[in-house]
């Protein structure tokens, strides 16, 4: 079994990289940008290059499914880059391929707010995928960068699933039927995502969980079982949204960026502005095994557990990273 | 035989890409930046991406020696990126690996003037490789980007050959003994370059040729023979410096950039400011065969002709592109 966590944004350190190894995590999709423009995103990639140089026995830069297999063989964790916002491509469609060349493999079309491309999940009006958004989807399809709609709104997400000629991802969110957060996804989206070969990564961020920090492992696994029934066992995985060791200033950067002078609390509130506590059974990269065990207890077969814990993402990486000529569609 | 031209900077067009195919050119190292800073160099790479997308049957982006072999097999030309100036890395050593990730495989430490790294061939004082220059050489050695000293001065070039732990290149210049231009190289440099496993690419730019535009093919081939005696037959290749179809404004950009408000004529003069006419026997990518025939007439063996026309560069690509851990030196 390959273990893949398809979304983390930690305050990276040797400690965390070692925890990835302790937990046997073969691949992690890490966030390179929340609100960063191109040049700032490049600076973040440079920082990762220094970590790759400094900790070659723990991590390396992954760009293909094959790199996940290599990571498992060599006892390392392959790190995949992604943007949570299209801000790094600015207004320039040519920057998509440039970012792909720099190893970026996922990009959200929106992060909570309206972007040049689509509407975020916190906007009151959802006008769907824009003119530029359609061009960007076509270009992302061509180069093989995955469209991620985790922070997008209903119509925009359904639009993206329909417009994209390759499957898309919702890397980190949960079903709305289980916990009605603005970031969680409707049955309509989950059904369309599954039908189109896309993947949903289940989030462990407490604001996305039923009973938040007090969410039980059993409830989480029950939710996975119900989602598998809705979407298919091949269309789900993990995207923990783990934000380990981050100071509150980073939560503020995620929520407020530079787009307002006011404070915005996102899924939190003025009284509860910081990171909520993680559930007792999942605190860091060493605890994926608890989820696998929870699924086993719930009656999942070993093959199904492997699918959820990484094999589905691995197949998705194999099929959807990399250039494809339009005639191949 | 693989045919490689290790330096061109043309006003790129379908016409020129077709001429590369007519001439059977398997690989060309093209200039991405003269004075461009990072973001401007990225814009130039974006433009190349558009050409790769538009002319997939003629050209593709090459990054390894294997790509030269693939080009020959598929009847295409592999395009390798290089900078003639370190301006794209600005003051930031981390940008070397970023540019490597974008496919850049060659970088000059200086372009005529003093840079942050070393001294250019037109400066009066040559202070050698700087503190940052030493760090940049180490980093270029690590990631496998080739140090190019074509436009550098005597001491800086000898310093770079000595400091670098991997062989360096002078991609486009000729021996000073044949034609005493400021850009041509001393016996001391050529000898040290050959001894260290480096390569000299012979230039066809008329200001680098004996009798300039009137240089005879025989004289050019005689010069190659003498240089082979000095450096070794394995340490020479072609770097034509072909600047086809460029308007005079581009010559001005090369020479003046943004570093002065005055006019500078480089190797030309006020009376002869534009591009000089190319020699009658080499005008574009269709004419490399003339050089091969000239070498044959001069008594070179077929194996030696192949070495000069591309095999030496191919071996150099195989050995010197790509990451190497410092412990491997």
C-alpha cells in the first residue's frame, strides 16, 4: 500500500519530515501559495529546494506517480507542490506551464473569494467559471496540472467538473451531508466528481468535522463509508489539511491575505480565531494508521482501505499529471 | 553523427526551425537572456513554450543528452536554454536551481562588463571571480548548470576553470592566436580549458573571424586543426553565435542593455554598428555541412569530424547536466 496525504500546510521542519517517515507517508501534497503572486511563490519553492538539499534522506521533490513508488522503495517522502489560489499565475496563462516546469501539480481556481477564474465558497453570488477560467482549465488540462476546487463555490465547482476534459480534484473537504460547513461539498458535487473520475480528499481540519475537535474516529469512518457509497470507492482519498506547528499569524495570512484591511475569521470566529485543536486520534503524520484501523473496524476490505489511504491518489497522479495533446482527449 | 550548435540567438520563426531540420541540426543551445532579470527571462521562456506548442513536429525543449538522441530519432531539433549573463539570478543564489528547473542549462558568469560574479572581457581591470561568484560556481556545479565564460576576461576565466569542480564551457569564441579580438581566447585559457575537460565552441560571428566577413572556410578549418592540436580533439565543438534575421535594435540591446545611456558598439564601431555579413559559406542552419566538408578536405578523419560537429557536446551534456552531490566530486 502507498500512503498519500493530498494536502498539508505545516510549519515545515526536520521534526515534521521525520514524523512523515515514522508514519510511513510516501507522498504529501504541500501548499506553496495561499495569496502569493508569481515571484513570491518562486521564493517559497526556493525554500523547499533548500529543504530537499538539507534533508535528502527524508524528502525529495515529487512530480510523477513513479516518484511515489520510488519514495516507498527508498524510504523517503515525495513532496508534491500545489497552489491553493491561482494568484501565482497572476493574469498570465503562460505562467501555468512555467509553474508546471517548477513542479507545481495542483492549483485551486479560487480560494474562498472570487478570483479571475471562478467564485470562492464565501462569496454571496456565484457567477461560475469566467472567460479566463475556461482558458485556464484548457491549459491546465494540456500541461497536466490538476484543477482543485476545494475552496470554490457550488456552481463554479460543477462548471469546472463539466468544462474540464480531464478529471479534477477536491483535495481537502468533506461532505456537506455529514457536517454542513461552507467548505464542505454537496451531494450534487460529490456525485458529479465521482462520475467524472475525480477524487475527494477527506479533511481532518476540525472546522470540517462533525463535532469539530471532538469528532470521533468512528463518525469519520462512517462518513467515509457513506461517501464511498455516493461517489465510488475509487474516487476518495485523504487530504488532511494538516497545519501543524503554525503560528496564528499564518491563519491570518490564509484568511486575510492582502485583500482586506478588516479581520476575517474564515471558518473560525472572533472568539475562536486560532487553529482549533486536532481530534485526539489524528494530530500529525504518525497517525494515518489510526484511520486505516478505523476503516478496518468499519468493515472495509484491505483493498478498499489501500484505495482510500493512497492507491486512488497514486492512480490519479499516474493518469492526470503530464502533458496531453488536445487531440488525445 | 549528432549535429549540435551550442549557441544561437536568432529572431526565431517557423522559417528558422524548418532550416534547422533541413540542416539536420539535432540540438541548438539558444540564448534566453542578455540583460534580462528573472521575471523577464521567465517571459522569454514562456515565449519558447508557445513555440514548442505551435511547432511540435520541428522542435522541443531539451534538457538532457538523451534528448539530443531522441531529437535525431524523431527528426526534430532539441532546444537547450542558456543565459549569456547572470542577470536572471539577480542577487539570489536560490534562483540558480529555479532556473535549472525551468530547463536552463548554461549561464555565463559575465557578459562583457563586470557582474556580481566575475569580470567581463571589455573591462579595463580584471579582478577575477568574486565572493558571490565562488558560491555561484559551487551551486552551478551542484545542480548541473554549465558555467560559460565566452564573454569573460582572462583572469576571471582562468579562475572559473580552476574553481569549478566540473568542466566548464566557452560556448562561442575563437582562439586569439588566429584573430586577436577581445572576445577571442588566449592560449593559456584554451590549454587550461582542454586540460580540465572543458569545451570551446567555435564562433562564426564575423567579428571573431580572421578577415571577418571575408574569412575563408579553409582558414576557419585550419584554425580548428591548430586548436585541436592545442586543446585536444575531444574538447572542441561548434557554437556559431548565429544571430539570424535580427533587427539592429537587438544588437543594441545586447551591447547596451540598460547599463548606460551612451551608445556602445561592442565589437563593431559607429561606422559599422549593425550585424556584419556572415561568411559566404555559412549563413544559416542549412550550412553546417560545409564546415564538415571543409574539415574533411583539411584531412580530419570522419570520427574527428563527428566529434567536432556534435559528439563532443553530446558527451559533455551527458556528463555535466544534472545534480551531483558534493560528496561525488
